[in-house]
C-alpha cells in the first residue's frame, strides 16, 4: 500500500513539475511587478489613479495566466509569449508611472 502511494505521488510530481516551473516564472514576474507598484505608491511616485490602472492591468494578466493553466495543464509557446509580452508592457508602464 505504501509503495503504491509513493508511486502515485512520484508520478504526479513528474507530470506537474514542468507546469509548476512555467507557472512559477510568470508568477514570480507578477509578484515582482506588484512589489514595484507598491513601492511606488509608498514613496509617492505613483498616484492613486495610476495605481488603480496598474493593478487592473496586473489582475488581467494574472487572470490570463490562470486561464492558460486551467485550459490544458501547460502553457503553449503562444500563451507563454503573450503573457511575457503583456508583462513586458506592464513593466514599462510601471517604470513610466514611477518616473513621470
């Protein structure tokens, strides 16, 4: 019985490890960008209106990430490209808002 449980756990880890790695990279970028936004709000370089806009953008990216994960268990190249492209645009917008 214990051997069967160990085998099932190992098989599950092997199947989902690549998905976790892909999801982890994008989630890490989202977390970093949210930290940059909060730092900008804290030091006053991002206004409340800019904050609302940036947070809405980050939430949409997060929702897209979750949809991509649920839609098949892993990212296609196109999904990964689209998410990274949107994160790049969001990063530039955060920089612009912090330095205007």
